[in-house]
C-alpha cells in the first residue's frame, strides 16, 4: 500500500530529474528534427524533409502537453491548451500536405 509521503517523494524525484535539463532543451529537440528536415529538402528529398518538419511540430505539441509551464521553455508561447492545439494541427496539416502532393521529379530548367 502506498503512503501519501511515498507518492510525494516519487513526484519529487520525477520533478528533480526534469530539472537537470536546461529549460530550452525541448526547443532544441524540436529544432534538431526540423533542421534534419531542412537538410533533407536541400538534398532534394523534399517530401521526406517536409514530413520531418511536420513531425517536429507534432513532437513540439506532445512535449508541450507533457511538460509543465516552467519546463516547456520557448515552446510555451500561449496557454498550454492553445499551444498544443496549434502545434498538433499545424503538424498534421504539414504531414498530410507533404504526403498528398503528387510525386513529380525535381527539375530545374
């Protein structure tokens, strides 16, 4: 049987483990994923790159939903509900648009 003090200590340990990371770490993760997406676009794999950029927005929405306001860093722009809604909707739109564009060769004339 768990004691109230035991639950409080467990919450404290989890909170301390997230405090070890800098507050801008979530944004760094999102920017790294988006950066890889931009590199894929520059390598002429635009569909994969655009999908990665959309995925970075989805990751931002998930991180924003899971972290408290003080640990979300630069991902916290508005209220938590509005941030999560915007990140997830925009991420889904980008992924859907990237997957529905016809596969045409990339030709420069």
